């Protein structure tokens, strides 16, 4: 059982918008930043969002992140078939000095 | 551009030691702003952070509670790489193992992954 909770799956049509949630305890979310990763089949995870809402320069602005209270959200607009992947949230639990991840969400673009 | 290249055996016998190496290019294992991590992934456990090593005037390590006592992560400054050693493995340790650079509280760069199977 993961420390961070994500829905197992989400789906939407091409061109539409989808959101993926990530929730956890106060102790995890309170003082820690959330990051998001995309994992295409057979590849390593790829960083999409860091420090809750920042994008690496190569990540398109179709991807966005937000955090409020004990939950965070990844948003993807203008869905493409190439966005079909597993998405993971993660954080650094500074109280435990340990990394933690969500269980992952499979995105299907119908 | 940072690149991480993993190497090591894909098959380990139960009770033996799993050993993997991650060679770094485009950065230094002795960087004062990065940390060097090992993360594994299996269908049963998902993504699981195992531990990290980092240099801040001296070397530090953090390890996951789930593997503490069995894990050692060592930097090798002469070869600019770091290694994972996991002792007394069982079939539960079968997973894809990744090395990753952590900076700005996120894992920006990942190795290609190594499937390690624990079986006799």
C-alpha cells in the first residue's frame, strides 16, 4: 500500500483535459513538495512536474501541477494518444528522510 | 546533459547479494546540490525508493526502512559512479532497479533500468 494515494485509472478522449489526483497525510504533504512522473511502457519514469507546479524546460505547458492542503493534482490538456502512460506522484518525506511514491494512475486516451 | 548508465547482473540467487552500478556523465557524484538514488519497481510494490548517497562537505546516506540492514549505497569518486548492494535477497526483491539523480526535490534523470530476477 502506497503512502500517496492515486486513482488506479483515468480516461478521456483526444483533445480533452484530464486530472489525476494524489493525496496523503498532513505529515507528508505539509512541508514537502510534490513531483509528477510519466512512464511510457518499457521505459524509465520521466519527470513532468517538480516543486508542485514547475515544469522542466522540455515539458510542454499542456502539463500542469497544483497542490492544496493534503492533495495534489496533475492536469493534462489537449490529450494526445502519445500521453497514454502511467503517471506517478512522488515526494520526499523530510521527517523520515525517505522518498515516497503514489501507486500510479494509468491514463487511457480513448 | 546528464546521463546515467546502469550495469550489473540480471539474475541473482536467493540469499546472495545483488550488486548494481550507475555510471554518471554530465555531472559529478560529489556534486554539492544533487543526491544519487536507487529506486525499484515491481508489480506488487510499485515504485519503491531504496536509498541515496550525497555529498555535502562529507558523505551521507539515507535508506528505506524496508531494506535497512541489507542495503549499502556507495559513491566511487575515482570512476564517477555509485553502486547498490542489497544483501540476502529473496524472490520478493525481483524488480526493475533504477538509479536516479535527485535535485530540487525531484528525480530529474534516470538510468535505463535493470531487471533483476532472484531465482535459483
